[in-house]
C-alpha cells in the first residue's frame, strides 16, 4: 500500500470513488454552512490572516 508509505499518510484514507464523491460534497457544502452561521447576530467574523 503506497498510501501508508508516503511522508504524510492520510489519517482517514478515502477508499473508492463513491467515498471520494461523498467527502468532496461534504467539504464543498461547508463554506455555505459557515456563511449561514456567520449571519446570526452576535457572531463575530473571523479575522483574516
């Protein structure tokens, strides 16, 4: 398994195309979810680096 032999192996490797699709969809949805939460009164926007 070449995955575990890399310098920085994945902690939770995605096994299979379907797993990759689900992970990608989840990560793509997160910015929109964070934007919705940031719109609530009292939530301070994160400072940019």
